[in-house]
């Protein structure tokens, strides 16, 4: 990561600073007295100093395995984030204008694009943000009660835990109005269990990649959140198409293929990796996601699986996720994972829990 981004300065706590390499401007300890005094001291500005920033300049480098392969530095620009923020305001609900200022809590890492995306939202929309140094489920429940949290971005496993845990009865979660779910499709069964236990909390889903600055599809209205299994409709300013992986032909609604995306939130490229960039971004600006998907006739997107994980059986392409869903429908199975065999690359193993 250091090799890809070539940083000149680092910010870290004293407990982990020793893990960082030597940098030109060193490492700033954010838990040091000097740093704390800097925060409380009025800044001194240079009035004649002008810093010019172009929209095409790099604003952040986030890390991802890319749509395939080893870790890559995803180069995101100021234009990408301007587009994201414009989308936040575009989707702002009229009812929010008169409502109390939102209070969000993030039980997810800020270095992940989901957490980073939501951090930008919280800052740009002037929301109150509650952060936890480390995730702890009961600590999260205490924070919701104490700070009157109104919404949280979450992953599907946390939705399931909230739906099943007895600990939730010990805390007042009445302030919570919305969960934004991402990272993986949320199953219908989990959604229904959660709705029974928390009828006043809405769940909306979305889909995105590090390469799209996070936002690619979303749910806005309450009716959209009832499309179980879907990750919503394509986001504002974005284009999408489903492409046959073999022929490159665009496919109609209902047919599965690779999802391609294009829009102003699409990355500039992979830092220092022109080959990976040209493989992922075509000359017309389409980003090849590597995800097997389809749109229904109403424009809702459904994620089936990763293309590289497809099982080929007698000329049929079988997504492991479909087998997992079938296995999980058995009430005697708490969870299931279909993974490539460690003994034979032509076989797949099934793990049951």
C-alpha cells in the first residue's frame, strides 16, 4: 500500500506508529499532547497563498483486490466526490428538512469504501457522527441509546444478529429509523425477521465498488426497500448494462451477465498499474465489475455472484450463491458456504454450519 500511494506523511496512534516505514515528513501521533494542542489552537492562515485543485486531481487512494486479482490502489478524484455529494443532496428527502438532524453510527471500517462513502455523506450533509474505536455489539446498542442514533450503515450479518439477539431488549432503540445495508445482498428471510422485530425501522440496500467511489445503485423510497434480494435501482448520473461475458453483447432485462457501469463517480484508474486499468476500464469508459447480475423489468438490480466463482457443470454455469441459498433454506442449517476445493481445483466443497 505504501509502495502504491507513495505517502510523504502519516497520521497514527502511538501504539501502531512503529509499524510504519520512514517517510519524508515523518509520522504525526494523533494521541500526542502536541497534536491535541494543535486542534485547540486557532489556526494562522497565509492570506496570499492560493492552492489550485483540479477536479481531475487525486483526492484519495483506497485499496481493493480490484474486480479480480491482487491488491490495487484505486485512484479516486475530486470530481468523483463532487458527484457523490451532488447525489446525496439530490436524494435528500423533503421530510428530512423539518426532521431533527440525523445522528449516524458506523459499525464498519472507514478504510473500506462503504465506510468511506458514508463518512463523506455525514460530513457533506452536516450530520452528527458517532464512532466506535472497536466494534462491540452491546457497545453499539449502548451508543444507539445514549446518542439517539437515527440511522446506521450495516452489513447483512449485523441485520441478522439484530433480528435474533436477546440483548436488543435491554436497550432503548426507538430513535433508530433507518439501516443502510451493503456489502452483500440481504436475503428475504433476514429482512422479514428484522421487520417483525423492528417494524419501525426501514432497511434500504445499495451496491457499489471501490472503483465507483461506493455508490452505484440505491433504494430511495419505502416501496423500493420491499424489493427483497434487490440492491435497488441505478444511481443518479450512472449508466449500466448487462453484458454477455462471452460475446460482449448487451443483454435485455431478466438475463444474467456481467454488470458494466459508467459515470462520474468511476475511478481514474489503478495507481501504477496501467495493465489492470485497461483491463477493467474499456476505451468508452465502461467499468467491468466482474459481478454476475441482472435487471428486472422495473430497473431493479439483482446480484447473482462473482463471475470468477461460477461452477461449470455439463456446460451449465452454476453460481455458488444459488447453492448456498438453497442450502440455507433448510431450517436445520444455520449457514452454508460453497467454496473451491483445496484438494482439486475442478471440485467444490460445501461447508455447513
